[in-house]
């Protein structure tokens, strides 16, 4: 069918509008990019001086048998007490547990909050039947703040790794959302959204996350810096163009956003944190004055192929991150963390910084250790098991 002159003019008009919009978006994008500020090294050094924790005190949470492994601490405050969620692997998969403390050093296990599912439950897809590794969400992110969990829609929230295969991080792993209207200081089973919110089979999955999705952290940005109140950082394993040894893989940290904690959309195409080789993962976000701080761990990097360590990066806009180039915050130095020292959760309380991390010894015993910014003295018992 031949186009009329009027139709041609309309098509040209639409094309011109589209071209103008594309140029406008490109120009705006370039202008925004030009406005992005790298965090100066002087500021990075100041942040390091505030968060470093050179005094190690050993293991504070350990499994009740050597066949179990404890990992990934998350610490929050409720009333006068502190609580820690952590994940435990018992051979079948991950479950999420709760522990309690008066002083951040002595911890008492309370029980499970995300457990294995009954695979005979016909009402569910059971995509998370054998893996449920949870991480607290919507915490007060102010460094030295309340560290309280903030309720949204009259609920408290967690994100978690879910999977149906048995074994250590086996099979397809996706990200789910759990919530509770109950007391977060009492161990009880949290409810879950029926299906995964992010998966490697999603139609919009990105190149760096098309294999497995891992730990996530969600903050409530009430200023909506990115146009949405809820911002998730998570690490995942995916494709790479690098010629890396087969026994290593990449993990990188990327982003997603949400308006309701249930429906999530990916933010950007590329990861916001990654390195030339190995793992960059398990981001935890806090804010010091006007600087966002991402605590994360690295593993098997170029030139450090047998090491794990905790580090940090800083940002003014939640998207563009300046990586710290100085000393590690935590690395292996003691018998109880001789194999791995990684996966951080950092808080500041009454002038002392506490850095909780996963410690693994030469026999692969895995638990939660703590280091502090100040020497607390020998009056604090030696927890080393």
C-alpha cells in the first residue's frame, strides 16, 4: 500500500520526535554522568579511619556440630537487645536462624525464622523447598544510628536466597521476599511471597547474573534518589568475556528497585561493583554523613587467588562507587579464620565499631567472628573455639 503525503509527513514527524527524544536522553545522560562525583581519596581515608577494626575477639556464634556451617550475619537492634540473623547449612541446604545478645559479644540462639519447606505442599511451587538464606531489610542505615528494622505496610521484611535442590548452593538459586507482622525479637516462621522476585530465567536477566543469584540487601531510600523507595543490591554469577581458569568464577554486585517490596525491576545493564577476577559480593549499605558506604567481600582476585577479605566502597548517588584502594578491613590472620575471613556486617555502638564476619578455619569449620575498633581488654572472654 502506498503512503499518502500526509502519512509520510506524520511518519517523518514521529521519526523526528523519536530522534529528538533519543538525543535529549543521550545529552541528559551525558550531563548526569558528568555530574557524578568520585569520592575523593581524602574522604575515603576518613571513612577507613572510622570503620577499621584491628582487634579480633574470635568466634561469637558457632554451630552445635562440626557438620554444620554458619554464615552471613545480619545484626539489628530491638528495644534494649541486639539480634543477629544468620544462615546455617546442615548438608541439605540453607536455613535462617535468629540469635540474641545484650552486649554484642555473647550470643544465644533463639531458633529458626526461615526453614526448609514441605515439598509435598501442593499449594506452592516449592521453588525454595531446600534453600532459604535470609537477610534483614529496611534497616536504619545510619552508621552509628538505631540499627532498627523499619516496618513497611505494617510488616517487617527480609530478602533471601531460595532454591529447591539439596546441597551447598546447589542448583538454581533465586531471590525471594519474606515478611512478618509478628515480633521480630522472637523466633518464628516468617511468611513468604509465593514466587521468586528475581531469577536467572527472567526475560530481562542481565549477562552477569544468568547463572546463580546470591545474597541481597535492601534499603529504604525515602528520598527516592533513583525514583523508587526500595533499592536492592545483590551479587550473582554469570557470563564473562575474561579468560579465567575454570575453577574460578565471577560474582558481581548489581541493583534492582521496587515501589512495594514485592515487584522488582532491574536497575541498569551492568553491575555496579566488580573486579577483574573472582568474587565481589554480599554488599551491606550504610551512610556516614553524605557518603554511602558499601561493605562487601572479595575473594580470589587477581594476585590474591587463595584469599578472601572484607573491603568497602563509597558513593554519593547509590550507583557510582569509588573503591577503597588501601588495606583490607578484615583478612585471615588467626587460626579460626585461616582459610576464609569474609562476609561482613558492621555496626557502631557507643563509640565502638563491631565488625561481624564469617570465619573458616583450616578444617573448614565455619562460624561468626567479631573484630572491634577499640581494644576491649581481656575482661572480654576469648571466644575462640
